[in-house]
């Protein structure tokens, strides 16, 4: 019992923090007291380096440096900064006295060479240490110094693994937040692109960057993003998926209400439409809000190739997405409840293929779907080449073996294979996962109620999608956005119109700067696409005035 009481008693370190895990101990003038507190906070932390040196002035002053090994540039910190501050001399090589605030004197003499800032409390000092900076305590001062010298192993910029394209940029986000913001800044060289920093996680203190175009975005959207980020107190955030689930509008829906992407060009394009990007440190995925269902069918490559080709591709994506969750259920409903709807030749062929099959058709479908799900998961967990081979070869082998053993009919294998391939044609993985779940729901409903059940389930699905919002934007916009759009917003939906005709930003996403493409005043005639419809095309590019436009 004594041991239990001892464990449950609050430790000295618990008294240092408030309920949000922020340090509440005061910053002492006595260096010895600060050393005692730091030593206690970082006890049993062998990666924390602590060094005490004297500044070489007329009256030597004790300073205490603390940093984490492996997170700082030791060459810059020790060989340059500490060596210079120990032999603190003026240009003539004479030691100079320190009169006045010592932190300010050091900043005045070294700020031209180093990124140094003052810290007024112990929480700022410890946060700097844990973030990869070096903290300097000075005897007799109630302020400290933080030297920015972060340096840790990072992954180089490479091609996005989940959003491959045939034509387009090959650079993708990495796990370092400053690299990611730089990739976006490189594409938008405009001072109106704002980057606001915050942190989430009482223990992880994960850095988060909120990026937006100041003159395009709706101000209330930026405030809503900040409000939702501050709504929850969470111990740690280790990927943008945490943030995505914390800020979404409806946690009950399987559909993603934020867009996650590895592509800087996609984020830059979204910012130019008046959206907000949330960049999370340690995550290669950036969150973009608001989003719509139509956004998930748009790939970066759509804007880099001919509009006719990509319009056909988009139509194909809509069709295969419908098949990905509907086809198994429709097949089961037809052969179990409505076989008379099939042509006689097809009905006879299906009946012959099922001869000798002991399992019910719905069980056949369920077994094959689960087998393909297992192959998909196994392929993801295994190394790249091995995983791809397992998915293709494993599906063929299992399907053929099941047919030969009279467990599964050939048509079931064909249906499952079509739905599996259809899911890979959808550009967004989050939407693909939602359709995979819907596939089983529709399968069970169709097995119980036939095509009538399918119609009811489809109507309920449309009603659910219509009820969803993403930061105030209808999820089915521009199809159901009402007065938040006009006919121009349909130029980048099912059909991808030519770039010069997409002259207006989506009305539901922007506040100012409605026009994003206009003809040059000097070359308005030559820049108009030639042809008999040149005059009308020029009018389309310039844009027509509409209610609410400035």
C-alpha cells in the first residue's frame, strides 16, 4: 500500500506544469536555481547536453547552454557561437564589460550572425530545447536566449507516392514543415500568401502552418479554421490525419470532408481558389479546406493535358465510382430477385456457371470481396515490388482456384475484379475507402430487398451527401450550392472546360478577386483564340457582370 500511495502522489515535476502541460515555474535570476530546475526536468534524458561556460569579459559571467544532441547543428553552436562568446572581445581584441541587460548585449553583438531571440519564461526556453533549438541561461538575468540552430535527419523531396501523374511536377511534400511551406511558396510568389504558425498537442507541441491568400480567401473561413484547431486539447499530433478528424464537420460520415494531398501544385491551385491549407509538421500530407465531392474527382494532371481527353477521363471516373459500390449489389439483386430482367441467353449462361456451386450467391460475393480486401491490405504492408506482385498474381491464383474448386462462379470473380479495378481509378484514397465501405452496405441491402432496397439505399446516400458541409460549403457544390454558385462554376466539374474559359474562381470559395484569367489590354485581339467564335470567347474570358461582383 505504501508503494501505491507513493506512485499516486504528485511528483515535483507534476507541480511544474499546469493542466495543459505548460511550465508554470518562474524564471529565476539565480543561475543555480535554473540549472536545478532544468536538471530535474531533463533527468534520465541522456540525449540532452548541458554545458556551463564563462563569458570572457572583465568580470566573467556564468552562462548555461542546453540542447538536444541530434537535433542541433553542433558545428554552428559549439565551434562558432560558444567559442566566440567565451572569448568575448571587441574588434581590437580587448575584453569588454557587460553593463546593462546581458541578454540584450549578446543579441546586439551576435544577432547579425545568428538567429537569436529572447525568452521571457521557462516554458519558452524548454519549448525551444524540445523543438531543436539551443537555450542559453545567463546568471543574474530573468530572461534567456534561444538560438535557432535546428538540424535533424530529413527525407529528401521526391515524387508523391499516392498521386502519381504522367505529366506534371514530380516533387511531393515531406515530413519537414518548412520544406513543405517552401514548396508552396515557390509556386506562389506573392506577398498576399500568408503563413501563420501555431501548435497543437500539449505534449507533442506539433507545429502547424495555416496558409491562405489574404486577398482571395473569405476571412470567416480562416477564423473558423483557427477556432477548430483550438477546440480540442490533445496530448499529441503525429500526422495530419489527427487534425483532419478533429476539424471535420461530421464525424459520423464515412466521406472525407477535407482534402489531403501530397502534391504542392494541387495545394497552390487550391489556395488560388480561396481555400485554406493546413500544413502539419512530421506529415507529408497537407489538408485543404473547404472541399467538395467534385474536388475528389479532380487530379492535378487534368489541367496539364488536353481538355477533351481529361473531360472523357473525368466522366469515366464518375462511372467507375458508381460501379465500385453498386455493381456487386446490383448483380445479387438481379439474379436473386429479378432474373426475368435478364435476356434469356445471359440468364441461361449464368445458371450454367453456377451449376455445382454450394454457396449462395451473396456468400460467394462476400467471400471474394473479403479475399480481395485481404490481398489489398497485404500488398500495402509488403515492400513495393513484392506488394504489387502479390495483388496481381494472388488475385488471379485465388480466383482461378476458387472457380476450379466449385466454390465461386466465374461471374462473381469478374464482378469483384471490375469493382477492384474501378476503385483504383478514383484519384482520392479517402473517397475510395468510403466507396469500399458502401459496397458492403449496398450488398447486404440488395441481398435482402432486391432492386427496391438498392433504390432506397441510393436515395438515402444522396440525402446524406446533400446534408454534408465542409466549413460552410455544401459537399455537393456546385450542384446543390444554390446562390453560392452560377453557371461558370460548372466549367470545372464533370466536363473540364478549356483553361481560358475557367476565368472565374468558384463563387462558394472566394471573397474578392473574382476573375483569375483576363485578356491583356495591349494584346486583347491577338490573345483571343482564333476562329468564328472569337468575339464570344473574348466575352467569356473577360467575364460578364453578375450580382454580388465587385
